[in-house]
């Protein structure tokens, strides 16, 4: 989880990722941030994030992202 937090802070250190639960729905994380995030997550955790995973529910919060990463690592 710490690696995920590092990645998020590198993308935008002005967002309180630990408390935010509407990163996508609230348009807090922009499309460029999302592209960067997906690329960084794939590299850092050796996973592939397919189009079916690109839904707000998987990216609205740190917890949701971590659950997705964990699930993809287990099935990958």
C-alpha cells in the first residue's frame, strides 16, 4: 500500500488521497493523471489493467485501487 501512496503523491501531492473517496466521480484526478496512474501501477506491481478495470469504482479511492491491484496480482 505504501508504494501505491508514493505513486499517487508523485502524480499530485495536493490531493489528500487517504481521505478522498471520489477521485474520479468528483473529477479530482484528471485524465492525464489517470493515464499516468495506470502506467505507474502496471510497472510497479507487474500487472495489466485492462479496459474492463477502467471504471470509477476501481479508482475513486486508495482502498479501491489497492483492492484492484491485489486482485490483479492474484489472478495475473
